[in-house]
C-alpha cells in the first residue's frame, strides 16, 4: 500500500504522541489536509499564509491543538 507524505507524517506524529512526547506537525501544502487526521480541540484562526505574508507571530493564532 502506497502512503502519501501527509499520511506518513500523521502516523509518525501519532506514534510519537502515543509515546508521551509533544509533537508539532507543520502542514505547508497549498491544500492542507494534515489536520483532518486528528480531532482538534482548538483550531487556529490563522495559518502559514498569515505567518509569512503578514508576519503573524502569536502562536495561539497559528497552532491548532489536539
């Protein structure tokens, strides 16, 4: 079975989180789908575009949490 890079990243992140470690996964695709692999407790209102285009630096605006 062929897995995409996103699926591989999601699986690795999940395994690391299951081991009790904190994980930060970055989805820089034009059509982000990485967050669809996880139930989000908090969905960030902004993302990589706002960080790069408008120099957004507030982490709570950029990072979704599971």
